[in-house]
C-alpha cells in the first residue's frame, strides 16, 4: 500500500511537509498504474513548484519513498503558489485513492 502523509502547521493550516511511502502492489512492477499515477502526481508537483514558483524544495527520493519539508517562505506570493500546488497534489492523490482505496491511503496530521 502507498501511504501519503500530509503534515500541516497547527497555526495556519499550511502544508509543512509531506511523505509518500510504499508500493501499491496493484500489478507487477512496470505495469502498476496506481504506483505510476501517485508517482506522477507527487514528483510532478515537486517539479511544478520548482518551475512555476522558482523554489527548489528540499526533497529526498528513493525507491518507493518521497519526502519533503516545505520551508517557511518570506515572499507571500511564492508561498501562495507553493501551497496551491501542494493542495492540488492532495486533490489528485485523493482522487486516485477514491478509485483505488485498497492501494492508496492519504493521511493528514498536525505538526506538533
């Protein structure tokens, strides 16, 4: 199962970090449309933030694992773009989970 964990700041509800872990095991490696979909959405979001907001996220990626901490941004416009792209990522991953719930779980938690 793929688990997507979204961590939000308790004060302003902004996304502070996210992590994607695991494998869907919907199909054989190379033919797993669920893994491919989640990977495309999450890695694509990191790439979109870099290209559209001009921010290189501190992200770590390995086989079956992607994690990023979202830095505190002084520029309100850049912060707004980053948060919108991240919220869009959540909508897309939740859409995949809606169709393939046995293989994808989305969790949200508050940062302590």
